[in-house]
């Protein structure tokens, strides 16, 4: 999906519950919107999607060393060499002062395997703090953004002025677990399935009202700052969506691309960045034609797991250890850094909806060891209130 430059629409406004939970609430009843599959293999569709970005150099790829960004980088490199185009440039952030974020071994494995001559590595400190100087400029200009760490894209697009950006956004959902996997585990292999798969299968086959009730109980958050009523509302909203997830993998991919407020809010920010920096912004793993092709290719069952999907699509382009990688790195310390901790320490309770949020519970979370991302929009909302900027 390419986000073209230019956006004159106002920034989306978040609801009180969305601010209190950093979670965008979607309409569960929207229909699927994928186009019919073209008959081109999913890999071929993906190659066509990245070609568009390669034709507008410099083409930079947000590259962390994870499987999704590595796949996009590998496909873009393959297409560039085949078509005689300038090679994509991976752009990687690193935080030497935060060793828990280090993925250098994986990154070097992929870049070396692809034999890329250019690799932009940006060493950062606290620049991406949720209320640091970079975020403050965005918050003052546009008000609350979502996701709250959206400003992390700015150093990336600065490397691509006048060109294009590719990201691996969407891979977790496109290649991740789905309801059909539990049923396949129970009925598809001729072996005794684990009890958890049986329970998941029974729930997947239950009536909608049962699924909603069970999921509402499971998905009601236990955030220390969120009062009981909004907590129940969030659980019910999550359940209304989760209960309607189709069983088949092919149907899920169609359903995943339905109109969603979450996508609208996120794409507004992408269009804004594109306009500010004269770039095109591509998320090929979320391209509707790619999802349609992947749905046709995998059928009802889909691939056995994420590794199988990666091997099928990218096994000829990526080193096998990367294809099989299951580890992930957390970046919470990057965003809740020095500026956020300083603000949280002196915060006195302004800028929250007290009907939804318990100030003492929130302050306890913010001054703890690892403030969860669900509290990050509240932090920015409180900062805007204290600085007198209307969100």
C-alpha cells in the first residue's frame, strides 16, 4: 500500500477510551474488501509492489533485523538487481546505551547475505523518547498521534527525501497465528492434538454469542490505571472484533483488510510524513493484491506456521537461521526514556479523564520499571495538557 504525498485533512481525534488505553477501537461489522486474486503468485505480487518504490530512488527500507523487515529488504534487493535499478538502502536504528535492543548479529547476517554495499546505521540515544524534542515538535504541530511512537519514522524518512520508503509493517498479522490453526491441529494431522488446541477449536466453532462472552472475559484488561467501567468497555469492544474473526486463513486475510479506524489513523500519519518529506511510503505486506494472492495460495488452512510461510515466500532470498528466527526485541526503553521518566516523576495528575483513569495507579505505572505501551498515549496527553497545547 503506497501512501502518496499530500494530505490536507485534519489529524484524527482519539476518543477518551482510546487515549486511556492507546488502543484504536474498530468496527467489527465492516465487510472484507480484498480484490479478487489475479492468479499471480503472492511473491510476484510482492515484487511488483516493491518495484514501484524502487523506481523512485533513493529507496530506503526500515530494517531492524526482524523477519518482516528482512523479507521486504530481500525482495527489494532481488527486484532491483533483476531490473538493473539502484539497490535499496537499509536504514537501521541502534542504541548503544541500551544493550537490550541490540540486534546487530541478525542485521549483519542479513545484510551480508544480500551483499548490500550501502547500509545506513543511525546511532541514537533518547531522540525517540515519547515526550523528547522530536516527539514534542510533532505533538505541538498535530496534537496526539497514534501509535504514540509514530515520530520514530522521522529519522527514517529524512534519509529518503524525494524518494521512497518501504517497511515490513503488518507481518505479525499477515503471517501470525489464526483460528484455523487450532482446527487444523485437531482435525488435520491424524495425531492427538494438545489440549489447548482442542479448547481453541471448541471456541472457534461455538456460536457468536458464546465467543463474545468468553472473549470479553479473557480480553478485559487489568491495567492498574483503568477504572472498571472503561475496562469492561474495552474488553467488550475487543471481543466484538475477535469473535468475528473468520476461521479459515484465506477468509481471515480478506477480513483483515476490511475498513478499520486503526488503519485510517495510522495511514493519516503516513500521508502526513509523505507530504512533509516528499516521499512515497509503502507497506507491501499489507498491499491488498498481495493479501488476496496469499489467501488463494494458502487456502483455508493457510501455512502451518509463520516459519513455513516465510520459507515458502522468501526461503530462496534469506539465510535459513533468519527464516526460522522466533525471538523478538523489545523497545520500550527507547520510548519511555529520560524525558518521559522526568515528566512522570513530577506529574501531578493533570491531563487525564478521571472517570476513566485512576491517577495514582497511572503514576505508579509510569514510575515503575517498564511502563506498558498501553499507557503511552496518556503520557503524551498529560504532557500536552501541562504545556498548554490543545490535543
